[in-house]
């Protein structure tokens, strides 16, 4: 093997010419790819931000549901009688003028209160509606609706609403 033949192996062929613009990427191609990567990166960042807010809001709604269930269980434990007609209840922990824990608020049967549970404040709206009456005019069926809204929770996706129907245990004909 001669030195001439080994040098030819490592040198460029004579017919190749160095043409301008054939090596690497152009400035326009690089700029477009950077813009596309920036849009994808911002999209991913906004997705993470949305997920964090949604998870926080879901936790607030879960705690609000616990508050609503606690209030509903308390209401369903109170005896069903004529005194509760068109009246909304207040939980015993809230000071009232009534000793039995009932607060008549007029014909609409709505009370609104703020409570604190788990270091979070909630606005609780309780609505009791008479649905049917016996021949004497006493209610026989009531709809209880509890709406709980977290206060100061940031971006919440809405209130939690819990509804229940309660019937009297008296026997008789009802209209």
C-alpha cells in the first residue's frame, strides 16, 4: 500500500463541491421550530395549572358535601310535626332565639348561615318546602334542599346541592 492511496481514502472526492446553504438548518427553519416548541411548552404549563386548580376545587367540593350531609342528617333526625311547617331549621350549634332549634323564616322556609368546618368557611342555605297536606292542612311530605358554597375557596366550580324528601309516619288519606 502506498501513501498516495491512503491519503485518497481520507480526502474528499474531487467531484463534490461545497455549496452554500446545504449544511445545517436555515434561520427561518430554526425560528419556526422554536415557536412551535414554545407553543407546546406553554400549552403543557397551562394544563398543569388547570389540573392544580381543578384538584383544589374538587377538594373544596368534597368538604362542602360533608357539611351538607351532616346538616341533612341533623334535619332528618328532628321529629316531623306540624310545628315545622314552612320553617327552616338551624343546626343546634348556631345560636337561635328558639330553644328547639327551629327558626321560622316566613312562608318561604329558607335559612342561610355561615359555618366553619375543617378551617374552611361555608355558606349553607337550607330550604324546606311542603309538598302535600292531609285533610286538616298539616304537611305530610316535605322537600329538604341544602346548598353549601365554600367561601374564599378561589376558583370553585359551583355549590354542592343535596335534596331529600321526608314524609310523615301518620296513616291516613292524603291529597
